[in-house]
C-alpha cells in the first residue's frame, strides 16, 4: 500500500462517513415523516402474495414495460444500480489495494462477465433514458410532453451519475486488466481486456479511478440526502415498499372498487363519526394515510400518468403527476410543524402547539395553506384541478410505481363535499335528485318501466318472489331506464335475452341508483344511503338462494363496477356480469345466431369502468366480430383507451376549460373512418353521441356516422334477413354437394 493508496483511501473513507451518515439520517427522518399519515392496517398482508407481486413487478418490469422502449433501458439501469452496488463497495478495497476483489466471487469468470455486462448496460440505459427525455422535452411538444412540469436538473443529475458509474465500473476493471490483476478470458472481459491493453500497468491508476468512482457515488448520496423530495432518485429505494404495500394484495392496480373512507385505520361509520376527531376524507395533508405519503415520496415524475390523462390532454389544469408532486412538496414542507406537535381544529385554530419559536417559519407558513384553494387562498391544489378528474384510472393503470391517484383525489373530494359543502354547483342538483328521486335526472320512479312499452313482448317484473327458473336479475340502471339513447340499449338487451330464452326479471320501481356518481363526486354519505337501500332490496330478491346463483346482468359499466366491487363492502355479494359478457356467451352457445352480417366499419370505444377498472376488453370486441362488422381500433384502445369524459360525476358537470373530452375522443374515433362507433356503456354512448352531433354541426363528421351499443349491432345481425341471392341458371353454376378433393382424383 503506497502513499497514493493511503491518501486516497483515507479521503474516501472520510467523505463516505459524512455522506452515508447524512443519508441514514435522511432515511430515518423520511420514515418519521411518512408515519405522520393516518394508519392503514389493510396493507399488512398477506406476505407471500405481496412479495410475489413485488418480485414480479421489479424483476420482470411488468409495469415499466407498458412503455417498452423505456422499460428496457430502465431495466438495465435498475440492475446496474442493484448488482452494480457490489462494484461500488468493491472500490473501497481497490483504493487501498489495487488488486483487491470480492472473496470467492473474484475467482469466478461468470462474475466478471456479469460485471462487464452491468457496466455496459448501465451506460447504454442511462444514455437511452437521457435521449428519451430530450426527445420528449416540453420545448418540442408543449404541454403534450409527459415531462411538462417535471424537475429536469434532478433527472439529468441522476442520469449523469448513472452513466458516470457505468464508465467507472469499466474503467477500474480495465486498469486492473492492464496491471494483470486478473487473468480473464476474452469472453468474460470483452471490453475491459482490449481497453486494458491501451492503459499503463499502474496500481496508482486503479486507485485513482476507484477513488473517482467512489466520489461520484458520494456526490449522489450527498445530494439525495439533501433533497427528500427528489423522487427521481428516492424511488430507487421507496418503490419497493410502495409496490409491496399497494392497495390490492393480489397485484391488481387500485381501480375497480373505491377505497372506503377511513379514519384512524378504521372504516368510518357515518352514523357515529365525529368531524371534530375523525378524518372525513382528506382536508389536510395529515389526513392522508401513510401509504398516501409514501405515494407522494415515490413519484419519479416520469409523467406516464400525465400522458394518459384525458383532462390534461384536453387543456384542463389537472395533471396527475403535478397533483402528486404538489402534495409531496406541501407534505415535506409542513412536516416540521407536524413533527413538533402542530395541529389545528376544524375552525383553523391552533390546538397542538403553544410555542412556535422552535418551528421553522417556512413550515409554519406552509401549515396555514389550505389543501384545496385557489391562487388567492394559496391553496395547495386548485379546485379546478380537483374537479377535472373523470376517475377513469388511466393514471393508476400506467404508473410504474403503483401510485393511487384516484383514491387520493376522491378522498379530497369527500372532505370538500361532506365538511366544506364546497363543490361545483351542478352537483347540487344531482345530489338532490339522487336523494329525493333515486336517480340523477330527477325522474319519477313510476317511469322506470317506460322503456318496455316499445317492445312487442312482456318484460318480466319481479313481483315479490323469484321463480326457481329465473336465472338473472336484469339491472336496468338509471340511464337505461330514463335516458332516451340508453333506452335503446336496454331494449336491445331485453330483446336478445328474450330471443335466447334466458329467464330474467327486472326490478322496475324497486330499483334505484347504485350511488356511483355520488361516491365518485365525494358524497360518501349519499352513496351509502343508496347502496344500503339497494343491498337490502337485492338480498331480499335473492333470499334463500346460494351465493353462486345470485346472478345480476348489467348494461351500465358504472353500475357493473359498483354492484360487483363495492356492494360486497356493505354486505351485498352477487355474481355480476356485463351484458356484453352474457351476450357473448349466448352467441358461443348458439342460443343467439347472427344470420346476416353487419357489413360496416365499426370502431369500439372501451368504457373506462368496463375496461381499465374491470379488465373486460375481449367480450365486446368478439360481439362486434360476431355481428359481421369490421373492427377498426382507435390508436388509444384497451388499457390505454381515452375516457369519454363522463366518469367521476363529470357527466353532470359542464366543461368550461379546454377542449371537451368527448369531442376529443370522437375526433379520434372519426380518424378510423367508421360508419358506427360502438361502446358498452350508456354514459359513454351519451357523451360520444353528443360529440358526434357537435362534429356533424361543424361539418367534420358524415351524417351516416352513428353511435350504438354493441348489443344493438348484435341484434341487427340476429334479426336482419340475409341479402337475397340473385337467380343464376343451374347450367352456369354447379349444384349439389361438392366432391371432396380426394374424390376428384381419378382411380389408377
């Protein structure tokens, strides 16, 4: 060990002690800050299922690979960081003893090949990620860039260190090769052996390069320790925990059922809850659960959620990414106040601290900001941002680190509705109609069977007792009963079930809204009132029936999601199928036989609450094919399909900002040159029809373009008579049964 080695080694150790000390202290502080959130015991297990999800998502990069070209580059960088850490810590030995290597591993050629590949992969991956960031820079695509609003210096810093460390791995190995530290075959050192032949055989060179590699890493550690909100760096550690503690233990994304309203780690009983002590949604940053705080910490600012968001893509102020980063910045800025015991009551008066002198003045200022408020109020989240969300779930579906944007948005809405009574004026009428009339349109319950009057057969109505032969309860839904365009879907489904001789009944006046628009708008109290009423009715209908025979068929994607996924939270467990699933099964069983193809070009719009929220993509497409139509997919379809704009109770709110979402979606549909736009949800049908009407008035859509439900396509195919075949003389066309090919060969 020479003077160079000793000097560089001692400097490296001293710098590392400082850097790693800061890092450990920051980690401890970060954990303490995350624990400021509300408890949530639902995240604790089962261990095996959660570990399986974690290993699958990070090792196979299943969620990152939704953007495949980025997924591969990130996969290389990730493994370079994880396994390449062995090369980093090996450098501590190499600074002091240039020939040093890990015991046992240093004698394996395969280990050296792995390190060679990791060094190359880290460089290639880091460069690729930087190039992707440049190609998608906001200066090139304005607000369409998914990186709009992201912190660029942090991202470039991380990518630069990644590339630097990859070069460092190869550089040290090449210097060791030059001095003959290892006798490695070319296949195990196919880069560093040739490079080593160009370098001088110098122990000092190895020590210097190892020292430089260490210092690059320590700069990274130091900077990361200084910035707890540097998600692009911290996600390397927190993402593992965020994935493990995701809402769905089976690995599914946080879609489908809405997270119940919780306080203190328990689901709130609204009849006994006290707004003074219980958190009604999220009115303050500390009302979010610790998993919410972990979400905020883990955001990498990659902008995948932003690129898929229908609100952002139509000029609205909502960006799921920026919403999360704003909550993160606020949470960490307010944390010193909360850690000191600060707390305010509902009136905004301080009840936790008597002495503010020991709390940072910036934290005190942050504590005064309302969570929801306009620019004049210095609010963290603008109301226009909060109410622009359609809860379509595109952000949640695309997030590579499993952030639960929709749950957080609905929690903030809950507080605004239940405590502040501060929500868009249009929702007031909708809430009143739901409460008084049982439907968002305010129609009379006695008219729930009006859709049956146009049919030439009797629709069976539940009369107090379910017959043994009755297989399904047909849940019509509010739109299907009252909205003129949706009625056509209801009638088509009823007619198809009648033709297939499916035994079913409808509830008629006993049916009421499932509560979906109330819950997505934040009115949890109204949702539970409606849901409990429906669960009671449905349980009485199926009384005496075993669980597997409590079948419900639904045409509305929102009703489907609520009945199937949310009613079990309130004691109502049923086997719920969407009408496209049932009709598809009836076609396969030949109980419905298309006899005349619909010879038209059709594009299919995936309803968010059927597709992304419940993963039903194939059944409606198979029905389009069964009808004989030619399916033309839109660029954004299946799990990347764009919302129609109706979800999250947006159907009852006007769009005052930017382009209308339904018009944007219709423009995309018209780009496939269809004669019909098919869908499987009455909300979508209403929104798309309005969009088509708008484009027809603009002269941008042909008068022949029509929006239909897939059930109508199938009904048309089943009912229509085949095209007549022209009479052809039998002497021109062979008749009878054609001979098989083997029978045409003359006998030898």
